[in-house]
C-alpha cells in the first residue's frame, strides 16, 4: 500500500520524487488518485485562505488556489484539456486526431479552453469563498475543497469505466495503457459509495446528486469522441478530471444558493 501511494503521489504531483516502479505498482496506484486529489486541494485551499486573510480579495484568492493546484500537478491535467480541445477544434479524425493529441504545442483552441477554464473556475471559487465568509465559516471551505479534490480525481477513474483504451499505434510507450491495462472497475464504485455517504453526512444528498449529474453530463461529449476514435488516452483522463472539478464547484455554488 505504501509503495502504491508513493507511486500515485510521485506521478500526479511534485510532492514526492518519482522513481522506477513496476507496471503492477503503477496499475495499483490509480486506485489512490482520489486521495491525491484531496491532499492537493487541501494544500491549495490553505494557501487560498492565507491570501484571503492578507489581501481580502475573493477572486485573487481563488486564482491562488488554481495556480497552486496547477503547480502541484505540473499542469498535467491542464495539458490534457488543451490537447483534447485542439484535436476537437481541428475537425480531424482517427490517426490525424491522435497526432494532434500528442503534439507538444498548444494551439489557439487549447489556449482559449484553458483561459475559459481558469476564469470560470476562479469565478465559482470566489463565490464559494465569499459565501463562506458571509456565514463566518471560512474554514468550512477546507471541507468543501476536500470533497471536490476527491471527486475531481475520481474523474480519472470514471473514463475507464465507460470506455476502452485505444491501441497506441506507433507509440513505443503508452502510459495510459500501462496504468489502466488491468483496471478493476469496482474501485470506481467503492470510491463513489464512500463519497456519497461522506457528502450526505457533511452536506446532504442533494449535493452528491447534483455533482454526479453535472459530471456525467460533462463526460458524455468526451465519451462520444472516444467512441468515435475507438478509445481514449491520457489526455481524455486529464480533461475529464478538470470537467469533474468544475462540476464539483458548480454543484457547491448551487447547493448554497438553492
């Protein structure tokens, strides 16, 4: 378990230095991804609240949260979102679509996607910070972010449940293929049940219902593209992670407004 946790944190974050792992260890590490998300979001939330106390600006504090998250994961999932949107915007299919996914350069569609993601996420986070401050319960923001951190990284496990990996073709190494070659789908449901009861206990059932609805609504277009391309790769996982993150933010804002 310790080695699997270390592999998960070293792969997804800068918190631990990476080392050589067996394929078996890497495959088992994916089941700890939601826990990694919780730690990342807790650290980012603490930094966000610190800056809020110093400058008393909700939007800037929200940007600090997103910047911290991006740095801690080395922009790993953000790169996936940009690549997916670039490939979608190109209108290409099959092999040409996959070539654009693997291109290290980011095109105009990818840049616009990241700009809209950061602006939208910062707007939602600033509302959450302001609502918590208005209720004199700013520290409750930490609990909310723990939930979204767990939920967003559950999005990394959601795609392998509904779709299949495509063959890497001319690629010598397919990281997604290594990670999810022997993926056990029941672990996604174990985490979902845990989050369902935790959310019901800390908030109420309506939050997890909203979160699930928005998340799968966001996942559906990605799934249709993966179906068209006969499978997905790591970029789909990263994009889905950020979409589930936005679903968590949206659900929390609506939860406190309704």
